[in-house]
C-alpha cells in the first residue's frame, strides 16, 4: 500500500472509498479517521507522516 504525501503539510491521506465524509475523529496524535454517514471508516489522514509512516510507504502527491 502507498500513501500519497503532501510534502508542504507533511500529511498522508489514504482513501478507502468515494462515499461522502460525514465525521472526522483524531484517534491518536496525528492520526485522523474519517467516517461516512453509517459510521464506516472511509479514509485516514496521517499528520507528521514522515514521523509515523515508513519511507517506502510514502510517495510524493
């Protein structure tokens, strides 16, 4: 799996589907889960991505 990286923000975003995001929750320092209207996880955002994710997983957006 690869995570597109926004170099300016040092944030990676992984999207699991195209459903509309209804709610976001920071579940750990720098880790944000995004949910659809039914409560399913639709994506995750990793802030300070270079700190949290292995370099092999990151690629420039």
